[in-house]
């Protein structure tokens, strides 16, 4: 089955945040990598497939401006009601991240993906995703990817995954992106099961 808005709307309608298989109370592992970026304050971050992640509030508290994407309107509406007035400061994009992103986007300094890319399994969709990464990230910007590693579970949320190695991420990004950090991290999901992830931070070369 393909990742679709219908599938994800049903997932979010059917569960509280804390029951979701990827739920995190705090986004410490993502922040550990993002804290290597010299200046987060006033940077603009694009979060594809943001779901209902608490990383949103963590980034807002650091003065990061946000562009939030998800294929699920249910997920985005849940975040909007959680944020109240703060949601007016955010750019919202409800669409499939494998499809071209509108060109009225603000300049993006940081791309932050946790557990989204690995749901794209068609080669055309994966290519469409990386085309978006490359078209919206300017020179000197950063990209963080936290995906199921090659030793991770083959499925999540009822969908088959395309799991990643650092080498594959580097190859798909191309030579204009330099790998800064990579770490293995085993996340324990709400059911108590270990989920091995690979966390990576890349920087796009200046002058590209
Ligand atoms: C496993 S959840 C991770 C959510 C969030 N990034 C986090 O770490 O809590 C995957 C998210 O990606 C979204 N998603 C799945 N396929 C997508 C696609 N093709 N385009 C945009 N969002 C997608 C889902 O709706 C869901 O919110």
C-alpha cells in the first residue's frame, strides 16, 4: 500500500499522539544534531511530514521560523489547535512531499525529516522528494534525516518502508551535500519495541 492522505488521516483520527508508534515526548535526538547548526535563531526550517511532533514547539522556543508540511490534514489540524495563536506565524503546506512544492516558499535554511522519507517506496516518489530538497535548500543550508536504518523494521503504520544507509542518503543528495554527522539510535516505541534509526546531518556547500 502507498503512503496516502486517506491512510494517514485514518491513522491520526484513530489514535492519541502518545499511542502513535513514533511518538516522542521530547525530540532530544533530533535536537542533538540540530544544535550543531551555528545559528538556529531566525533560521527558517521546513519539516516534511511533521505529523504532530513536539519538535515544533522546541524549534519555536529557539526562535526558528517554520514551514510545516504533511500529507494529512488531520495531523496539521491537530497541531494547529495545539498551538493556538502561534499557528499564525507558521507556513502550512498540506501535500504529498514527493510532488513539486509551490514556488512561493520562503528561503529555507534547514530541512528536518524524521521518519517520513522512508515511507516513499516508488523510485519516482523518492526522486521527487530529493528534487524538492535540492530545489528549496540554498547554499550553506542544512538537512537532517532520521530514517529507519537497514536493520530497522520493514514496516511501520501498516506501510512497507524503504530503509536507509548513510551511503544511500549521501548518494541521493549528491556531491554538493557534505555529511557532517551520522549516528545510530535505537528508539523504543510506545509498545516497548526497539526501532533502529540512522540520524544524519548534511550541509549544502556554499556557492552551489
Ligand atoms: C511516522 S510519522 C512521523 C511524524 C513526525 N515527523 C515525527 O517525527 O513525529 C510520518 C508522517 O509523515 C507523513 N507523511 C507520510 N507520507 C507523506 C508524504 N508523501 N508527504 C508528506 N507527508 C507524509 C504522515 O502523515 C505522518 O505525519
